[in-house]
């Protein structure tokens, strides 16, 4: 029997346990990196170099010979319009001083203002958002409803809440607000769990960790960034928005704290169409969580019952990035989670009865992701044909993996899947030279930074510069961009459902909270029309407590509009 070298490593160093056992080894044929598919477009995405964008910042992981696990996981990124000028700015998260790392020179996060000409200017110091700890991710939300987006920066150590002052500056209100969690925080999401019209905050906690907690030395005599089986799971946090600039920790009374996990990614979505926002959380080496909102301030963890907690063999996987969308337009929100190599990424199709089926293999995702380790990801309509496509950012955690594996690489390519009527075609090879490159990619954010209706992407790279991707194909079709502003419901309109009709095309899009890994996205929703030149009507079902349904006609195409709840018009 042939046993790959990785099998000789103990469990905490080997990520590929569920396909193998000592009684027998399941050897699958090595697959080509890209499936053969019909081309979607040539150079659909173009990498924008720093010399053109002005984004010269670089992530520093602070990698050490001790191989402290947080060094391998960061960092996140975001698109946000911090100054409300209608153009997406960029925020990038860096590492910094902590108990296991003292940088040789000061490190900081970066806020780049959009100059509206394809370039960006670093305004970090003037804005006051440099960070200061060992950063991980960022979540964007207007928690006080003043019209300016605020930032929650997750860190190993103390996380930070930056309140947007509305004048181009932010202030650290962490202690005043009561959200200064101490631990290893990863992803976070703003959403209104109790339907009182105010954004609450969910923060993922990864695992119990300090500088004394290491992976140890492997059989090869070297330290590795290891599988975190040896680390103890921890509860995540839920904070209720009190409406006065402060929050109350309701983790215990809500039921969230009862589930101990190793949480990486989170998305806020409504999986059963009851008007209450649920949470899907990806965990590493323990079962994923599906927190179903009971409507009384309580959540019930239903991952096992819903068949999204474990793989088909009843074993946990290494879940990292997540998202939720109705990719097949059956009126039910589906789920996606990226795992590590050989575990196959999971595309969970909603059955409408509280359960899901993993359709990654039959729908074209499984084989293409077999050798990938996925982090940031998002559903979006990259070509504006009305179907939700999928982009994935990948990279193996251990930078020494190539010493004991011939199949798995530390740096991996981005993947782009085109939705062809509910089945996904891997069009990466035909979508631009950037997809032929490899990265130690982590976070991924989506946003239309040049306002042409073609949704662009930003990828954060561990210990390297970010990658800005300009979408060149979306503007070849018609589209409508919609910014929703809640009044009675939460101002960010998380949970709103947009339905629109354009000739023979009828589609619905729910505005979810969060998604991806450590990252945040353009709050506007871009609706693809294909070659159709008009929209017959558009309907918005606002989240609770409003639940109001508003219908609009005579909408323009190929531009952005703003719809304010209750005003009955677009601007």
C-alpha cells in the first residue's frame, strides 16, 4: 500500500484524515487544476498593480521559528464608503504587537480613500484607524444609524470598535460600547437578531491560545503551522445593541455560548424564511454551527440536524470561509463553506424542511476544489447575466507543506465559477492572467470601486500585498445597483429581499450580513439583467420590525439608485 508522506505526521500536522485510515488508504486520481469548460470571457478580471492603484501597504504576519498559529491565518479586508461620497474605499488589516510578537518597527492597518479615478490615497493616520494589536478581520455596519459606516476590527488580544464621526475621522469607543472582547477573535458580522431595528454584533472566537500554546515539533524535527485539534474550543460572542451607543453581552442567555467551537467564518441569513436572521458559522476540526433564531432572543444550534455540521461520514471538517445565497432561485437560502485540501468544499442546498444536501460534487464545485484550501469567498453575479456566480480565495496554512506533499501547494490560485443554470462551471482558466498566479490568500471582499456596475474583488494575502481585481466583463451586460437604507428596520437593511422582473428574467436577492472570511463588502446590491434593456418592476421586502413591501417601476438601468424605506421612491 502506498502511503503519502503526510500520513506519517501526527494528527495535528495532517489535514487529510477523513479520506484515509490506517486500515486502508483511499487514493483518488490527481485532478487537473482547472476543469475543461466553455469559456466565460477572456480577461474578465484584471489585476490592478500598486503602481496604478496607489495601494502600497503590505501585510506582515510576523512569522517566527515557533510557528504560532495566528501567524498563518490573517488577515482581512473591506470595501466601505467611510465618507459617504458614493465611492468604495478600502480597509486592510495588519498584525501587530502581542504576547508572541514584537514587530521590529511599528505596524498598522490601512484605510485608503477612493480618489474616483481608479487610484487610492492612504488616510489611515488622519482617520485614526491604525489598529494596534495583532489584527485578524473587520466587520462594517452603521450600528447607531447616523448614516456613516462604523468598523469593528477583530484581533488576537483586544478587538476594536471604531465609531465613524462623519467628518473623515473615527474614534475608538470599544470600552464605552462594551464590546472589547479579549481572546482570539476572527470574523464578525453586524445583523439585527431581535428585529428591533438596530444592528447587533456577533463575533467569532477561534480557540484558546497564548504564546505558551504551540503546535510542537513534528516527526521531521521541524515546527509546522498545524491542524488545531490540540487547541481547546471556545464560545463566540453575541452583543445586543442597546440603542444608546452601548451593547450588552447576551452570549449566555441567547444560547450562543453553549456551543464551543473554533469559529472562522460567519454569515447572517434567513434559512427558513421566517423573518428572523440565523447564523451559519464555519468551525475548524469541530462541527459547523447553524444557529437558528427562535424569535425570543434565543438561538438553537441545529448544525447536526440540518446536515451542515459534519461531512457525509459524520466527521468534522476544517471550515473557514462561508456565504449564503439562493443560487438556484428556488426561494430558499443555501449555504457554502470552504474547507482544507481533500475535504472538498461544501455547497449546501436548502431542502426547505430545515435540512440541507451537500451538492458540491454533482454541481461542479467538488472536484475543482479537492486540492484547494479555501478562505475568502462570495456569491456574486460577476458577468451581470442574472445568475449568482462564485469566487474563491485559496492558500494552504502551512508554508512547509510542499516538503511533505507533492499535490498540495502553499500558494494556490484563485477560483472563479460561473453559474450555468444552477450548475457551476470553473471558468478560472479563461478569466485573466491573475487566475494563473498563486497566492497565500486569506480574506476576500467584493465591491464596485469604479462604479461601472461590474463588481470588483479585493484579496488579502498573508504576509504580502493585497490583490485588487478590476472586473472588465460585468459592464458588457445591463445592470441596476441598489443601495437600501432602512428607517424602521436596521439602517443597513440586512435581511431585506429584493425581487425584480426584466422581461423573461425574474430573480430575488437577499441582502445577507457578512460572509467570506475576516472581510466585509460593498453594501450595495448589483442586479444583473443580461442584454435586457429595461426593468419591469422591482420589489423590496424590508426586514422586521417593518416587514413592509414596496414596489417600484420606471427604474433606470446601468446606474446606482438609493431606496429609503417608507419613502415610496428611488433617488
